[in-house]
C-alpha cells in the first residue's frame, strides 16, 4: 500500500464502506499531484509555478498577485505583522 506509520491519510465514506488512502497534496490550480511545492501554505506544482512566472507582468498576473496577498492577509492572526 505504501502507507507508513504517521503518514497522513484521507478518509472517505462510500455508502457502507470506509475508504482510507494515503494523502497526496495536489496543485490548487491544476489538481496535479506531481512535483508539488508549498508556497505560503498553498500547494502549487512546478508547472504552474513556471506558468505564474510567465504571466507575472500581465494584467491577469497582477490581479492574481493582488488576490494572493489579500487572501494571505485575511488569514493572518490579528496583531501579527502583515506579509
């Protein structure tokens, strides 16, 4: 199965069955599970990271950067400095 002690698991219920599977983080943009990196508590694959680098100076890229910064600020603990 490839599951070791302390590996994170996902638990699903399918009618009368309980299904356990090893947790595999996936990209928040394309749902791919290969070569995933954590960026500010979000999982992004290497392919999407490269795509984001390419659109950084486009209107869509500027909006995306603004959105990511805004969502990060709202998740911070009150009284802590902003990013």
